[in-house]
C-alpha cells in the first residue's frame, strides 16, 4: 500500500522531519497557512513559500463528534467515523494553524505540540492517504 499526501503543497513530503508549508509576505512579513498568493494584511503579491516550525503551543481546541459536511470532508463516515480533536496551534510567534489533534483528552492550553503525519483514509486506489496533526510533546 502506497502512502500519499491528502493534498499537494500543504506539508513537506516525503519527510522524516515534516513541516507545514505556509507563505510569508516579503513586504510586511506576515505568515499565512495555508500558503496564499496575496497578502491578507497588505495585499502584496510578493508571497514566498515559508516552512513553519515543527513545534508550537496549543492555543484552543475542541472535539469533532460527528463527520463534517461533505464536501469538502472526505474522511470516514457513519460507523467508521471516530471523533477526533481539532484545535489551533501557535507556531513560534508566526501563525496559528487550524489542525487535527492526535488525542482529545489530557490537553492543556499552552502545552508544547509537535507536527506528525497520520493516516486519514484509504482512497479508491487502495493508497493510504496521510494528513497532518499535532500531538503533545512528551
Ligand atoms: Zn503583507
């Protein structure tokens, strides 16, 4: 079974040290995730690819108790659905990223989190589709 990323250009792939790929404005320095073609602050189009720090701090979170609307959600539904954590992780002082969390319990505001790549679903070709999540650093 091959492993494939859930989307191109969201994170470095393949990689033993995965990083999210955002963008940084050459004019005002704001960092975005996902990458954007123009700056949401100053409207400059001088956005450059920017690899985000792998570790950050948990800012807020909740539990997704039911499958989100589909589309865009393309993961397991019905009996195959397993509730998962979602939250915001602040990476450095650069950007807050909306992300899956690898667990829903034992979380604390400000705890250190690390990017990991996790199985998401199996596609029609039998490939394991991989997405990103954050887990507490132990
Ligand atoms: Zn800007």
